[in-house]
C-alpha cells in the first residue's frame, strides 16, 4: 500500500468506502472576500459556509500571494508564486509567459478526472477565447465577463434601486444597488444554478468541479433580501485610521471603488456606511449560492467522498486605512478565509492557527486524492494540519504587491517598486524595493495584536527588535535583497 493511503485512511476515507475509490473535489472560490464570515467571528450572516466549517477545518491564518485577482488565481491554480510566474498584474494571461505550466484542474484531468469550471475561476478575461480550455473537460460557464456588466436580468419591469447614490457607477451598474429581484438576476445566482446542474452530470464519475462566485466583489448589488438581513446600525462602523508612520508607497488611490483622480469621489459618512452595508449584503448573497451547491452535493450522496474547499482569492478594504478595494500588503488584503472539509475528518469543526498560503492548495489536494505532484510547486501540503489542527505547520506566509498597483495600465507598463511582505506569528514585516535596482525604499512592521484602531509602523521600536529581526531574516530567505525584482 502506498504511503498516502495509510495517511488518508486516518481521516479521509469514510467507513465502508472502498480504498481504491477516487475522491472528488469541489473547489469553491469567492472574489474579494476577506476573513469576514460568521465562523471567523464576523457579524456577517453566512450560515452555509459556517456549516461547512463546522464539518471541516477552518484556517485562521491563511494568506494570498498577491492581493489582486489574476496574479492570485494564477498563483494558487498553478502552485507557483507570482515571481515564479513573472505575473503581477491583471493584464497578462498566465500562459503567455508560462505556456506549459500545469494547472490544478488540468492535472486532475490528466489523472482521470472530469474537470468542470463554473463561474470565475481563472481571471475573467472578458472574452470566451481567453479562458484555459486545456484545463477543463468541457467548456466553462460564465467564466468571462466584467463585474461592471452584472446588470440585473428580470422579466417585466425592473424594480427601483433603493440604495443610496455613491456618486459614481461601477461600469454599467451603480456602485450600490438594492433591488427586489431573484438571485438568478445576477451572475452568482446563475453560477449556482449551473453548478447544481453540472453536479448532476458528473455525479457518477470522479470529478474536480470548480465553482467561482463573483461576489462579494463590487459593485455592491446583492438582491434586496440580502441587504435586509442587516440592520444598518449593526454593520460595524468604520474605525480604522491610516496607520501612523506608514510610508506613502504602502497605499494606493482606491480607484477601483472611488474612481481615478482627478475624477475620484470622496464619500461622506452615509455613503461609507452604505458601501459597507452593501459589502456584507454581497457576502450573504454569495453564501446563499454556496448553500445551494452544498445542498446538491448532499442530495446526490456525494459529500462522504468529496473534498470541499472554500477559499477567497484575496482580502479587501472597505474604508479601513482610507483604502477601498485590494492591492496592498496590509493584513486585511493579505489574509483570506480558507476552509477544507474532508470526509470522515477527525476534530471536525476545529480551527487551526497553523499558517497556510494559497500555493499550498495544489499539493494538499493532490495528496488527499492520491496523486503525484507536477514539478515546480512551491507550496506545502496542509494534510498534516487537516489531520491534527494543533500541528504548528509553516511559520511564515508571504504576500507581495507592485507599485503602482495597476502598473500595466501606465505608460511605462512596468512597476516602480515591489512590496515584499512576510507574516510571522508575531507580526507583519514589509520591504518596498526599487524595481530595477532592488534598493530598499521603505520598510514597515506591524503588530496585529494592537487591532485596527491603533496600527503603527513599529520600525525602530526597540521593544520589537527581536521579532523584527526574525521577520526580516525570513523575508530575505524567501526574497533575497540583492536580487532586483525585475530580474527574478
């Protein structure tokens, strides 16, 4: 018997299951969701994802490798960091510089699985031809589009928008939209319906089904019933000022939500509260769609032989630190929710403080399903932590982001700087380095135990000298300071 089978039998194979039976994978991805779920202590109403966490493993210290859609998704779907892929922007398809790289669904397809993609899994390339057909056994569904095109589709007259005007639109959609429409009026409702349909098609074959929900990504346009789940007074008030002593390079102009200068808006208190309310409504809308898919998995009696992953591509700011959207190295952007549920799991429902990076997903799923790994993976399997949540796991997690945040849209089309960040159990250390020379431009160190109300750059604070030294050494081991980012 191969070693992986002895490990799987401890916590994966349900009683009575055949050891040779292939384990299915349901891989659920949300967009722009920070660790804002009920099971993470949030006021967010997410009963379906919370129920998944109750039967699986919740990772309390999971981190993305870059806080923007395409680099993050390309990274965890290939098991390689952005520097290895030479991909740090939304404008470059991962195949352009890595034509032969194996993707997670492609690898499962090559090992006998039916692989299907529903919704936004890879980056939404806006055209059907820019997907990655070689990764899938059939054409993808609603994988290409623009968030700003997610206008409500209904029969008859469109109900009025009851949301507050924010002063700018998100593409063709108001930034905030509260209409009394069914779930299927928007992308995610249709994604859930298609995923349920596909489960019925693949239920009798080993499958890797990836379901990508477009929410809670802006615009904040969940159907009205999800807004109504929240008393506006119960939505947490914004109380997280810009960190003291943080370098200017650490920030961005929030153009995704507020618009690019000089046409950007400055939201007032009521508009800020409305957008925060809308973000929570989007989360609950997405959670309801996840529930439909999990219900279908149960109905087909597939739960006891399916690994379920729920993950977000990166975190998000909704006004904290004067930031809106993503594209920073701060904790709210870098930290993500990650839940992995395995059939017959021991210590189900217990969270773990063990660190996880999204590049760990590839080797974790291959081990759970008894597959070898392709060459070049940079992550570490999380299977030991799934078996025992008390295991320490890796002690660091790395995130990075260029400046300008959307450099590919500038005339130069290359960054001026790259921020390399390491999260240790004690804190977060970030270095901003010149793109061409590698020269250190600025550094930051934060203690997450201080909370969002008192975030200070602790570089130079002697009380943190030992922690800072350890974090700096860890960062330099992963990203040597003598190598310019441009030459990695």
